[in-house]
C-alpha cells in the first residue's frame, strides 16, 4: 500500500498510525525528524526511511510544473518487503534502516 497523506498534522498522524498497524505500507511525508510524529510513531514502528535528495516538485493536471514542497520529504517503509522496494526504487537520497 502506498500512502500520501494530506499536508495536515492531524491527518498525517492518523494515516501514519494506520500504516504502522497495517505494516505493508510505504508512506510519503515531510522529513521533520524533530517532531512527535517521528519520535512517537515513525521511529518505533518503521523498518526504514528513505530521505529524498532535494525537494519534491509538483505538476498541474495540464503537465505544467508547479512549485516545490515546503520542506524535505521522505518515504517510510513499515516492513522488510517495502524496505526492499525502497532499496530498488532508484529515487536519489539516503536509505536509513531502523
């Protein structure tokens, strides 16, 4: 399962809780490692985190490039199979196994 929660702290927390319970998930979120979200939910439950190099770029439905994300982003794998997916995905960055 791939999870891209809305950029709202309360909703992100709900989505990450569900990913941690489900286990078979990769979630995309901001890489704000100083937050309660990381210390209470992600670090204790994730198998690995891919810290994406650079900022994500957005595109309009027309294909025209929009702005970039307001902070660095990461992909969080909640089991070993999804860690293997992140290892092979080709996205530039640093994979940290927990």
